[in-house]
C-alpha cells in the first residue's frame, strides 16, 4: 500500500453519497478525518439517556425503551398516526409516524423493545416528540450478531446532524476500522516518537483509535483519550517550537540604549520609582532587544500594572539606538489615548531634538489614524520617512502602503486579539529586517492559553500594581430585587462628584436607530433589549444626576467629537461619562473614581475586570457597581459575584475560560473552521500541554527539520493548512 491510508478520500471507503454528506455537513473528507471524529459520549447497554434533559429544536440521539405504542386514525378515518412513547425513568418522549410510515413501523415498534432513536426534538400539546425519527432497535429480534455487538460493549454516540445520524457515522467508522485492521494498519503513521510513548505509557495510534471507537470497558476509553490528547498537544507544540526556532534564526538589528541617552533622561524625569515587576520585565525586554534576532515577547499583566510604561521605555531604548518604534492600537480612541499619555509622560522629550522648547535628546511622537485631516496626515508621514519622528502611535492606518519608515526597529501591538495576522505582518514588512515585536494583552490570560494561543512568544508577566494605586471596591446591585439599591448607586455617584471626582456609566449598546433594530432582532426572546447609552444618559441627566455635567461617548461618533469628549473628561470638564465599552482598554483618567456598569450580566468576566480597571487609577479609592436584573441563583449572577469577590485578574481569567467555548479561547482563526483540538481542552489539560511543550522543545532542538521523524512531519503538514498557519502566526 502506498501512502498513509488515513489520507485516503472517504468516497473510496463509504461511497460517494455518504462521503458527500460527511464532507458537506461535518467537514470530514478523509479516513483520518472520520477516525478523528470522536464519540461525544457513550451509552451503556442498560443505561438510558436522561430524556428529561432533551433540548428542544436540536437533533438528538437517545437510547430508550418503548413503553407504549398506539395506532390512531384522524381526519374521519382517512389518515393514520402511530404514536410510540419511549422512556428512561427520568422522562418520556413521543415518537410520531404518519400515513404509510405508521403502517410500516407499527409491527417493529412494540412495548418492551429498546433502541436508538434520532431526530429533531419538537413540542406538540406540551409534549416533547420526534416526528419520523430514524431508529435502530437493539434487542434480540434483531439477530444474534447485533445483540452481541451491543451487549458486549459501550455504544459510541457521535456528534451528528440532520443529514446523517450517529449510528450511520458509527457504521462508516466500523467500515474504516475493519478495512485498516485487515491490512494490519499498514502505512498508518505514528506521530509520537517511540521513546515518548514508552516513557509516558501511551498506547500506539492504531490501538487508541480502535479503543476510542470500539471500547470494551471505560478503561479503554481512558487509555485512548490519553493517547489522542497527547497527539494533539504534541503536534501543536512542535509546530510552535519550530516557529520559535525559525523566528529566532532570523536576523535583526540589535538595539541597545546608550547610557546617557533619551531613555536615561526619561527615567530621570519619572516622578515615581518603577515597581520590582516593571524592572524585571524591562530587563527581559532590553536583553531581547540587544540580540541580533528579533524579540517575540508577550507582555501580559494585571489591569493597571503599568504595561504601557514598560512598552514606552522599550520604545525609547530603540530610539536611543537610532531606530523607530510603532505602537499599534485597535481603536482610534485608544490610539489617541496612548498618544496623549505618552506625550504627557515624556514632557519636553516628546519634541524633536533641538526644537524650540524641546530637549536636546527629544524625539517627535506622532499620531496616525484613518480619520486625520490631509495636512496633519501628510506631516506625520513625512516625519516617519525622514526619521524626524522616533515614535508613532496609530491604528490600522499605520499598515497602509503609503506609510514608510526611516528605520523601524520595534513594533508594539496593544490588544493582540483585535488584529488580524496579515495586518501585523504588513507592519513588520515595513523594515528591511524583521523588527522586534512586543505584544501586550489587556487582561491576564491563563498560562495554558498563553502556551497554546501565543505559544510562539516568550512571556513576561506584570502582576504588581504600582504604588499609590488605590483598591477598588466592587458591589453587585440587584436592580430587580432591590430597586432602592439602584437609587443608592446614583447617590454614590453624586457623592463622588461632590468630592471633586468623576464617574463612568457603561451600557451594552448605543441606542441610536441602527443599533435599536439590531438589538430588537437579537433580543426578541429576551425580557427586553440591553440598556443603551443615549437612553440612560438622558434619564440620569434629567433624574438622579440632574445638575451634573453628563456627556456620552460611543463608537459611532465622529472621531473629532470622540476626542473632544475624552479631552474634556480628562481635563475635569465633564462629571459623568456615559459610554459603551469604547473605554474598556487603556483609558487613563486618574480623577475618575466611580463606575456604574448597567446590565453588567451582558458582559464577560474579563471585560468587566478590564472596565473596572478604569477607576482607582489615582490616590482616591475606586468604586465599581455592577447593576443587573439577573436572578440571584443564576449563572450570570454567579459571574458578577466572582468579579465582585476578587481583584485578581489571573483568577478571573480562569473563571472566564471555564465559561467560554474552546473555539473562542483559541481565537479568531479557529472560528468558522474545525478546530484541530478535538480531544484536548485548553481548560482541563494543562499538565498535558506543559509536558508536551517540554517534549516538543527537546525534539525540535535535536532535529529542527524533523528528518528523523517523518510521521510527525506529515502530521505537522496536515495541521498547517491555510487556517492553521494563520492561527499559529498570531505571534
């Protein structure tokens, strides 16, 4: 046999018709795809699915026993209906067949018989039913072979769809396994090196595939899953390790700051000392910048831990060494905010050297966004190409073809997940040699996600808050159960303003016409649409916060208007800013001490933590009030209680991770395509991922081209299709 039989197209195995359905509806195209489509769960011979838990409008497969069967006529005797009730002790389900189907199935579906039944759950007369389900009976009348097959092992139940049932997938899998077993699994590759399998006690691949699809015992399933998890973790970590090795082999210009240059002048001006964490992380960054290979570092840390300062010091070090630094921000509001805070921190150093009023060591800091006027834009482009500007802060506008740099040495990407790979690569391509790269995440991410999603980046963690930062008190305000708590929340805002401070009010949506239509459509089934900025601003300005200076900020405002509002809020000319999550990241107004988040249950855990980080940035204590109508015992309320219960972003990131689907965790390149992780879960398999990373690093160090591991190499090639390349390219 030539080639790996797992790469054979399915049509050769199961015929054109079944192969077409498997390909179109489940994205299964080869024998390997089919065998890696693992059972969702297993039913035991005597064990029945809980019918009480069946979801309406979903396609299900149940194993149940027939308790009743009735054939009835309707329409004056012209029509016939067969109603079969199946039960499992927890609940019952009605199967309905009409007309000829009723006659055809009546003699088989009789009380006492057990079977697998599959179809879409609907409700008729307040009773859950399957109309014209597919089924396969599992009792003695079906013949000795079937009984034996089902009696002696667990029944795999596969993720299925309307077009193909679980047991039809099982039949296709059976055909594939029998075909491979007949040749002794000849030609099937073994991606895990033999030594790794032996030291970790992992089953060979043929045995694992056999056991996951045809287990005799629960121990079989456990052994198979252990092995298949390792396959996924190891191949992915080898891909990431090879990428790290390839990146570190690229040439880059070392950027070492001078002892008495711009960075030293900046440090001398700082009105505070760096935290120990900032000093440690800065040392890691400067060590990377000094090498002749490009830095690839992920800087993650607690909200408000001073990541921007660490990034700015790196940028100044690069300017010192004769290069330029670019900071890429996901939104105009954030780009403007970064530009403003960088120029404020630098003071007269943010002017070109020798300029009137500037410092001898200064460098120009320019802003470049899509909405800038032509003259300002032309000047910014000129400053970049001549090298007059050492630092540029911008949005996607930085990526355009017209933007040319004099000598781009460092790219800082803020909020990595909001940028596509092509955009980041386009910016890196603007230097003759790859520039150094520093990626900052806004909220902490769990270690396993860092190792999987950002696995080709070295990681630095800032977990200390700067001195002088105040604690933030967070409380849940149950508006439905205790309306007077909401009244008290507005009183607290007024009290903060009367002390000379400012406040944010955050809402899930804007509330204009365009936004309203979308909300109505999305919330048809809910109690009401989410609260909106424009409505709440109007209500509080006329009601509980009458007399205070209330302004709004949202993404559909003109850029100049947004900038104007933020400028006036930062200057203390606005008391209360009612905004969408446009203020979520990077907005820094130390005088703002209170935040009220309306419909807080509609935000994710990390998002709430990120929003909360906008207050308590000065010396006065911060207050965050989470307003929600979610019932006390609901999961949504549980999330809010978790946020109120801790200020530890790393702890919250774990909670957030548990509540999100795996695909979301793995980022955008995973959405819309089948995840390569079918058995491994980033959430639960931390140990496997960490061990696989160590093994992968060792294998790649010893054999970078994997010439001694041809099967691993081919497993890697199938992982690195177009979508996966994009995913791995995040770094």
